[in-house]
C-alpha cells in the first residue's frame, strides 16, 4: 500500500520520513497554506531523497502554466489537484506534463461527490478522498465517514485522506480498502513541522496490521 506523508517543509524531516517507509511525500504549493513551500524549497528536500520516492506537489486552482513551471523547477514526480479543477483542466495538465502522475482530490460532503469523483477516472492516474471543511481546503484533521466509503470502488487507484493518525489508522483500514493513505496533521507538531515519533508510530501500527492480516 502507498503511504503519502503530506505537508513536508524541511529537508531533514523529508529524508527521515522517507527512510521510515513513506512511499510518497507531499509538498503544499498553495500560497495561503501554513505548509506552503516554493519550488526551490521543494528541490532542497527532493535532492536529499532516494529516487524511488514519489514527490507530489499539491495545487488548488492554479493555472496549467504555474503547475508546469513549479514541476520543472522543483523535480516533482506528480501533482495533486485539490481545488475545483475540471476533467478538461486535468487533460490540459496531462498534455503539458505527460510523464507526471496526476492525482485529483475531492473533499467529500455527500454521496453525490463519489459519483463526481468517478467521472475523473479516465482523466487522471489516481483519486484522493479528503474530508470537507467549510473554510480550509486541506490539512484539516477532519475524518471522513469511513462507513460511507465501503462501497467506493473506482476503476483507478485511490488514496484515503482526512484526519488519519497513528491512533485511528488500523480502524480506518479495517473498514476501508484504499490503494494508499495520506496523512498530514495527524503526524505533526505544528503545521509543516512533522513529528517523527508519530511517523514512527504510524509505520509500526501499519506493520502490525500487515502481520495480523497475513
Ligand atoms: O495541508 C494543507 O495545508 C493543504 C492546503 C491546501 C490544500 C491542500 C492541503 N493539504 C492536502 C493534503 O493532501 C492533506 O494531506 C490532506 O488534506 C489530509 O490532511 P489531514 O486531515 O491533516 O491528514
């Protein structure tokens, strides 16, 4: 299973989290976020990492040119579109960045949002389901209704996000079977400052669950 730790701002923390077992790191490219990092800061983290780590830039309602420029300048391997981007916009990003993973994020409020997410499966590589918050786009610490998600089975891989922590991850994965998980505030001391003890706890719980599941 893919494990993405989002909101990385510091090279040493990125390196430590990658060696703990994360398969992907996320970088917030949304200027209003307290976790915002620019292309040079992202590059400074990526240069410390092994090549097998996916490095995902999180954007919200940016232009194709802004996304392309940031990817080119930073060395990102994927982009996560966390705003109101249309399927047509995703196609345009694909044309501009043909070798980059495109993840479309949805902030789930009702069952209708699952139908909407399903219409993106041919325009992106991966979906991500996050919790809805009226004021914040992401990194909110709010959980989704996992029970509601049991029927969600799109024709492309997907990440479960929203309020996941070392303490609730096993319960979440007992109810939902995503292709990957995404955590941010649940493994943080403060926005953008990751708690390496909580990260270690997360991977210990994931290993424990894998052993139990056989
Ligand atoms: O994290 C942010 O500050 C952020 C700001 C604007 C758009 C997206 C943002 N984060 C996106 C993520 O992928 C987070 O990991 C996701 O929302 C889960 O966060 P959390 O509930 O804190 O685990």
